C-alpha cells in the first residue's frame, strides 16, 4: 500500500521549464543553417574527390574554410539539441541521462575536431 | 489513494494503430534524416582531420569517402540533408502559426518529399 499522497507523488514531475529555450535554440540554429547548409554543400561537394594538394589549397582560402567551420559548429549545436529531444521521447531513466550525456560529448567532440582540423589546414 | 493501480492503466491510441499518412510519415522522416546525418558528419570531420594531418592519411579517408560505399553514404546523406532542410523550413513556417489546415499540411508534405528529391538530383548533377 503506497503511503505517498497523490499530491506528493505529482510534485516535481511537471515541466522542467526549459522547453521554450530549447525550442528557441533549435529555431536560432536552424535559421543560421538555412544559409550555411547550401553553402557547405556546394563548397565541400565541389572539392570532395580532388587530390590532396587541391583540397589543402582550397581550404586555405577564407571563404570555404569559414563556411566549413561555421557549418560544423552550428550543425553540432543543432544536432546536440535535436538528438536530446529524440532521446527524451524514446529512452527512460538512467539510460536517458547516459544517452544524453554521450550525445552531447559526441557533438562537442565532432565540433572540436572539425574546428581544429580546418584551422590547421587553413593557417 | 485514489489511484493505487499505477502502470496497468489503458493508454490512448498511439501511432501503431493509425494508417501512415503523408503528414505523419514526413514528420518521422525529419527526425530520422536529422539524426542519421551524424554518420556523414563524422565521416566529413574525419576527412578534414586526415587532410590536416598528412597526404597518406588524407588518401585513406578520401579513399573511403569516394569508394562506392562512401559514395552511397554521401549520396543518401545529400538527400537526407535536403529533406531535413525543407522539413525544417516547414517547421519554421508552422512556428509562425500558419500552414496547419489539412490540405495545406498535405501540400507541404508533398513539397518536402518532391523538393528534396529534385534538389538532390540537381545537386548531384551540378557537383
């Protein structure tokens, strides 16, 4: 026989009060990706398949390098928030927390490695 | 204790009992494409890392990305990114409070699917 009252069982189970900011973050990152994604597709797509020297020369130029840096950075922020929404929908309990932490670590790792690599090519 | 029987209560009808519709299928595809793009993201960042490291390492990564299997992943990801792009525009339009009428929502779903295929073919043709 449970001894908790209905009220006590419900307290703290409501909204986390961060959903609006989360949604706003998705809107902002997606707005930036509207221009970045086509720019990245057409810059990266053009050079993919070229030999090493050409790729290095291409990404030593400011425009392709800046587009790639911004696309990787903003898309990983967008991915971090998007995958969190998916995990919260499908995974419960401790597994949810672990999955969210791992996905955030993955997002920052990809962003960090990408920024480092492009900086090293460009500079 | 009004509700002692927890965890064994009837649930509302869920997606499994509904016939797939354009709106529901294009919705779940937005999530699938968005999350699946992580594969292309990892590969592309690996390609950049390899290019920053050495020619030998670049040839390894570039060899994989331009192999038939890499090509398949990149082509599928190209469609995925265009699909997610158009579906995202649809969401921004919905966020403005418009486009919820059934016929409009259905047309938006057609637009997202057809538009993504057209953009993929055009992009693949140009590049």
